[in-house]
C-alpha cells in the first residue's frame, strides 16, 4: 500500500466524511473506490481499442447465430419500444447453432 497526502477544501472533506459514514465505509476506502472508478473511465478507451484490434467478424457472426431469434421477455424490453416484426419474421424462428467452437 502507498500513502498519499491530499489537500481538500474543508467543505469537500466534510462531504467526503459524511458520504463515507452513510456508506458504512472509511474515508480511505471511499477515496480508493473513487480513484479506481475514475481510472477505469480514463483507461477504458485504450482498453477498448486494444480489444477491438483482436476482433473477428467471423467469431462475432458465429456468436450471433447462437442467440435464439425470440422476443425478449416483457421485463427485458425497452420502455415504449414495441418489437416491430414482419409477418415472415413472426412465422420463422432461427435455430441456435454451435458454430465456431465452444466458449
């Protein structure tokens, strides 16, 4: 573990103590969590660029083929977004496959 000395305005320090107390955690833990969240947000674009370089259209399409072509349950639908399907789509269901190997 490393120690870091940080100067905060009194009002911010007071809010920090109050939030830590309300969360049932220490000020140190709350600061560590906040720094970790901020770093994750700052580092995400680079992480995503690195992952994107490894992407494979073939594997992506194989994964999509494994997903059943069914309507989502009511609780999993977007609000006010009824599913728009044609009559041909309603009568035809895609069967899941195991193409592309296992996971």
